[in-house]
């Protein structure tokens, strides 16, 4: 069984670049419609997200949770699974981390912070194992399961943040975690924190697991052809469950980073669709860890610069959402076209 190579091919690199360029060109049309100069608008967009220490720090901070959710979706996809539940998994992981952060006191940071992070990862992994088991043992489609479990995660965390772990204020949020459980800020007053180092470590770890371990080979083999993998002695069901557990643990880190590094407490519905954005990041990054990093940075830059573009020009920040959607549309169109051509050749 011949599996894909570990490095990105030239087509894997060129296709996203072309998709981004096309999206920006279509976006330029919308900018012209509102009576602005596209070059000036894009200069404001990218100069306020990629030029200067504070701008780059803000971009990296917005990219950090997207790296985690992008890796989560990519990891599951390598096993032939489509994890739509990263949003729910990050909520569950964030709640588990904050419970550890507000419950234990007097513990040194070297112990308390890892405890909170590990608790979040375990919660996210266990949460994702449920649709993994249902898929592996009963054949229930993981897309339906993970979507449904998103809503369960929403309402479960809503109950916890307004009930047992309510912080006592009028807003639906928990108490602030103890300082030893917080991720340290790197460039105050920006919110970039040491979570970026965890994200980079996650990229390296995912690459190592997928292309340098037997588990990774089996996961990719199942994703490539489950029937052939089963015939070759690989347990399809076991690898499906393992892939979902790893995917959930990665997704949970997005919530952990937001809670321990940005907000300092669990706030009801704090995520701006980070889990769903991870799907776009994984697709643009061709489900490769390195590609996920650059895709997350691009989306982080777009979101960082959107506020400045909205403030300094007449172009609304919603244009960024349009550009993001266009990028994914062009990437998906290329993949669809390629598959149609392959089917015609086989026919």
C-alpha cells in the first residue's frame, strides 16, 4: 500500500496560494463596489497584522487556537474521519482546565499549569472518543455524531458556568483561575502567550506521530484504504478511535489556550467559532501540520487586520469573512475538479 509522502508537494503549496490570490481578487471587486481603493485597503489590512512586533504578536495570538483546531481536523482526516466536533471538544477541554485552575490553590506553577492543560486534553479526548467508538463499532457517521455532541457540550458548559462553577458576578462566567494555572503573556499588552509554544510543539508532535511512528502509519493506511488496511492486519476500529481521541485532545488545547492564556476564566460561549474555523484551516493547509501553521497564520492575520481596515477605511470587516469563504471555495473547487478528472480517467 503506497501512502502519501510526508512533505508537501508543489501542488499542495501552489493550490492554496492560487486560492488566496483569487479570493483577494474577488474581494477587490467588493472593495471597489463600496468606493475604496483595493490596494490601500489591503495595505491597511496586512500592515496592521504583519508589520511591527505588536501586530505580529496579535496575529500569532489569533492564529494559536486555529493551529490546534486545524491540527485536530487534519489528524482525524488522515484516518478518513471528518471531525466537525472540534468546537464542542474545545469547550469541554476549557471547562475541565478551568475547574482544575479554580479548585486547587497553593500549588506551584510547574505543577498546576500542566495539571490544568492535561485535564483539558483528557476531557477533549474522552469527549471525542464517543463518536469515535460509535463510528468504529456501530458504523454511525462521525459527522452527525460530532455535530450533535457540539450542542451537548454547549449546554453542559452553559449549566456548569451558570450553576456549580459560576463565579458570583452577574455575567455567566467562572471565577478567575489562580495565577499559577495561567499561561504567561509574552508581549504585553498583546494577549500572545506561551500557548504559541505549545502549538508549535503540537505541530512537531503531530508530524512525528503521523510519519515517524507505527501508529501514524496505521492511521494513514486506514484513511487511505480501510479495506486494504484491514486485510493487512491493521485494526480499523482501533485506529479510528485513537484518531478521534488525539483529534479531540488537540481541539481541546484551543479552549485551554483561550481560557488560561487570554480570558483567565471560562466565559459562556467564548469561542468565535474556532472549531469550525479549524476545518477551513485544515483544508487550506492540505491537512499537513506545516500547512496548517501557515493557514492559521493567514486567517489570524485577516482577523487581526480586519479591525484596522474597518476603522481606517470604509471597507467593513465582514469583507474578511467573505475572503475566508472564497479561499475555501477555491480550494474545494480544485479538489472537486481533480476528483472528477480522476473518475473520468478510470471510466
